[in-house]
C-alpha cells in the first residue's frame, strides 16, 4: 500500500506559495485548466441533479462535465443509480438533457438496449459477435458512483474516493439542521459567465464585497467608505444606529425594509410568506437597548415564522435553536460552501443553491435554484431544464446581476501585465486561500488521508480565516474559532 510518506507528489504550476497571494495565471492559463480537469474534477463529489428532477421510476437526468457524461436515474425499486452515458457497443451517447423511459435506453445507432438497472437487454444478431465480446456483465452500462444528500444526487468518477458524507462535512451536518432535504425548487436559472469557474466561486466566499457591490443593502446614510465591516456576521448595513434607545417603529420598519430588499434582490431566500409574517409584528414593543431590541425582534420573528410553517404543514427547523448554535443568520453569514463548487444559503426555512461548472479556462456555467419548504405530501411541479442566459440578462435577480457585473471585469483584469497575484485578507477572505491551497493538494496527487481533513476545513460557512491545511504554505495568522468541528456539530 502506498503511504503519504512514499507517494511522489506532482509538480503544480503557479502553485500558491504564500497563503495570502494567489497567482493570477491559475484563472486563465489553459495548462492549469487542463490539470484541474485531470487531477481535481475526477476525484471530487459533484452535485449532479436535484432528486425532484427524477421523482418516479424511469425518470433520468444527464449530467455533463468537460467531455464526461453521466445518466442519473430512478430505478424501478425507487433507488437512484448513475451510469456513464455511452453504449457498450461503439460508444454512442444514449441520452441527452432529461426525460422519462419506461424500461430503459435504446441506442440510436444499432438498437442495443439497456434496462434501468444498466443491464444489457438486447443485442441485435448476437451471433455476429465473438462470445467474449458480449458477456452480459461486460456489456452492461458502466456504473458511476452516486450518493444522496440534502435533496440532491452527487456523483464521483473515482471509485476510491471517500464517501460523500465524509467529503461534505461539516457542511452536511450544519445544513441537515436546516432541513434542506425537505426543501424543493420553486425556480431554477442557468447563466453563462465569461470568467473562470474559480472567479465565480470566490465572488461568494466573502461578504467584504457587499459594501461596494450591493449598496441597496447598506443602512440609509452609509456608504462603502463610512460603513463598518464585521467579518463572519457581515456588515453593519442594517444595524440600528448608535443610539441609547431604540424607537420600536423605526427599528421594525428598517428591519422589514431590509428583508424586503433582500427578497426582491434575490427573488428568493426571504419569501413573501416570511414578509407577511414579519408584517404582523409591526406593533411589537421592543426594549430600548439596541442589542436587546435586535435580539427580541429576530427571536419573535423566528418563532412566528416557525409557527406559520408548522400550522401549514411544513417541516421547518427551530430557527432560534439554530441561531443559538451560531448556525443561522445573523449569528452566521447565511452562505455555506461545499467544495469544490456547491453553495447553500439558508434563511427562514428557504435557501438559495448555487452550482458552478467550468466550460473553459475563462467561461463557466452558474446555476441558481430557489428552494423552499412545501406542506407535507405536496410537491411542486417539476421544473424544465433552464435555457442558458447571458450574465447581463435582465431576468436575473438584481443582487446576482450585480455580482455578474463584477466577475467578467475581474477576469479581464487578471490578464493585466504587472498584476501577478491577488492579495487576500487572511481573515475575511481566508476561505479563498484555503480552497485554492486545497486545489494544489489535488493537483499534486496527495492521498485522501491528507485531502479529506483539508476538505473539511474548507466546507463551512464563508468568512472563516485562513487555516493550516496540513500541507502547502501556512497562513501568517490563523484566526480563532475557524469553521465548525464536524463531530461537535453532529452533537449539537
């Protein structure tokens, strides 16, 4: 057995040698892109589809990444299976997009047939072939690893990769407590972004950009120049003014205004049903001290939202319990990252979900789902595969539109002569440093015994400080309280 000590590592071009400095060639060099394609993506768990896309036996979805294609389907017994999307005769692609087949797939070229379990069910004129070339096990569709979590199916091309759950911690244990497995998609959009996939990922790994990029989230009178920034819990964009006593009506108006701005800006996360509940609290009398007023209002709102959801048959988490554990906004930034390309943003029993896939060295596909809870036994209608919009499409919600304005401009700037590296705050932009150094671990060919502990330092809420991954450069300052310990989260 090869151990960490005797395994030879591979050279990594444009490697991160300073935890606060990320070489810009990593975002556009074609050879670096090809190395990611060969050494990173075949070894990581990738969200392939949401389970409501394949609710009944025979439903399938095709997931494509680079030149690889996988069919994810629901079998007759209700289980989810995944197969490489190629006929075992001469490699013809069997399926596209998504759809339904009652009994399996028929190759369009020579009519070889396959059941939902992947078994070959028909070969025309088998006497034309040597017996060794049509052995049943050998002509069955090749399986791809698939595991389920959080209402989605994930695939992995590496049979030796650790299980999905281990590779998603502590992200998975944190989000389990938000009941994300109960959420269903109400809308889904896909956007082509002219930027490297990492540029798009990194736009959501810190809240530092909110001050300049999303001015509508700032409290009246604040600008990017005079607002205070607090990592982890976000900016002071709608914090109460520095007053000795809070005016209840003004405070509640301010807070509901912020929630409505967020709802309009994201077209999700905060829903109209949540705003309707908040509106019932306008006459609430709050304590005078600002901190106590904020605690009282958010606690009352959380309880009211939970009551409404329970009364309408929705299985919502105890929002105040999550808040007390530091796992919900405003105790935590409501953005959680699952390496390498998956996000969940839970608020009030809803969530936005992001998936970013590379399309080329300087192009990616950015997908957004709006998720929410439905009454027990009620399922929303299946969503069609979205048409791909350009990143300036007016149908994109306002807040993502502001982000998609930045990322193409950043991609252009990364080519500028004399700009050799991005310089990070190891405190508030630490996750960028962490996941970039983790990518180097994959590209160097490190074993999973080293990679998995590092992955679990990356999978968490954003705004966490740079961490010692156990390999690569060590950050100058490792902030206290980094991330969440998986076992501690499970015991909460």
